[in-house]
C-alpha cells in the first residue's frame, strides 16, 4: 500500500521516494524522446523545401524542422539543469563535481571534435570536391578552419553552465530559491509558472535576436554557440535547476500536480505561436521578399512567437510524459542507456547516409526514412561497441 502525505494542492500524492522514482522514469523517457527528435531533425534537413541541399524535398519536413529547432535544445538544457542541485548535494567538494562534468561532457566533446565531426563534414566536402583527400581536408579543418562542432556544441556550453551553477551552489545553496518558489507555485497554478517562464525567456531572447539576428554564431575553433540563443539556453538550464533545487515532487513537474492533467491544453496552445512563426515566414518571403537583413519589428515579433512556442511545447511534452509514461514498459526504454552515445556519434552516420543517397532517384520521404532508420541502428551499434572499451561506461 502506498503511503501519502499532504501536498500544496491539497491532493494526496505518493511518498517522496515513490514520487521521485516515478518522476525520474518519466523524465528519462522524455530525454530519450528528445534524442530521437535530434535524429529525426538531422535526417530530414537536406530534404526540406526551403533549405534543401538534396535534389528531393518535401514541405512537410520544413514543418518538422521549424518545430524541433524551436525547442528541443532548450528542453535539453532544462532537463540537464533539473538534476544540478541534487548532483551537487551528493558531491561535497566542488572539485569532484567539476571532474565528473569534465569526464562526462568535456572529454566526449574533445574526442568527438577530432573524430566524429571531421568524418561527418568530409561527406559534405566530397560533394563539392570529389577529389579531396581526407588527410588534406582534416589538416585544413584543424589548422585553418572553419572547424564546426555540429550538434556537439551542446556539450561544452552545458559544461560551462554546470560550472557556473556549481559555483553558485558553493556560494549559497539558496541561490535558486526564487526560481524554486516559483516552481512550487506551479504545482497548483502551472499557467502562472509557464507565463513567468515565457516572460523570463522572452526578455533574454528577443533583444538578442534583434541585435544579432537569427544566424550569427560565436565561434572559436570547434567552440561555437548561436549568438541569439545563448542566454535563452542559460535561462532554461537554470529554470530547470530551480525546479530541482528543493522538493521537486511538490513543484510544477510533480506527477501529482495540475500540469500533467493539462497536457492537451498546452499542446493545443503551442499551435498558436507555431502558426504565428509560419505567418512571419510568409511575411518574410511573400511581402518582404526574403531580404538578408530583416527589420527589428520582424525579428522582435518572430522572437516572441519563438519564445512562446518553446515554452508551451516543452511543458506540453513534459506534462504528457508525467501523465502517461511514469511506469510500465515504453518503446523508449531500450534506448535509454545508449541515448547519450547515440547523440554523440549519430551526426557522422547521418551525413554519410545522406551523401550515399544524394544521387538516388527516390522520394524525399523515402530518403529521410532510410537515413533515420539506418542512422539510428548504426549509431546504436556504434555506442554498444564503444561501451565495451574499458572505462567508457563512465562517459557513455
């Protein structure tokens, strides 16, 4: 029989241990789901109608890319921040935490920057110059540049955020108390919490988008991050950390709170800003004639729609998993332990599969399905092989 205790909403909830177990399971599955979205995103990009690099395209993939690009990295940062304070609670020394983060994030980034990334981008370079040798390409990338990091920029940025968070924790464990109290309010009033999150993220994102534009990146060697979004990602990381800082089972992401009951409401609300983003795209292409530099009013309006879509779809997904994916078996479960490794290695497989299919005369949907299916299976197999290396389990 499950014991209960009073909660802020006056509801009966499972005991803390039981609630934590259920919450962790649902959020683990949400994170695995995000990894799948990353693979889908990179599978379909060449076959989009407006930005395609392959001869085949489908407008439906533009809908997918617009949606995923607008929220999934912010959600990754939020879920990563969620466990920051509990991790620090179990590591009494800052050096221990920093070492663990370096092993988990820093080392994979460095190794992948010298292996996965050059292998991946060589496929793109070969399309432009079929006679280009890999050694020449590799040397030029490392010494002259550009040296892109692909999706792996997430690792070094997360490492920096984690160190900043760890330093704030050492100064005072109560640093995130205002965000934690806001999360506690979200137990009963998720609308207020999500509205506050929108306000915070919009204030940090919209001015940066107006100033930098949507396409500027800060770059130094393989270290890169999108200029307009770095503060947005920081906000989501520390918002997540604020939720997890104290009694998360009594906060907005509690399975016993109101948010899981409203998952469909937030899913429907997310359609409004998503439609608004398409409206702005229509204005850009149909009225403004797709200029290289867009007016400030356009960037501000699009930025507000972007921020609104991000927050509503993130909490709709989390609410869904908290409501329906807390226990039992899920199709996502077999991937959970390998999801991080799949994220690290998938980009090379994706780009080479797209290279192999470039001249194949089949529909865009078929190409994307082949790239996704084979990319997932090959990345999964690669991860399983890498985990056999002694000590690799500490990273993967």
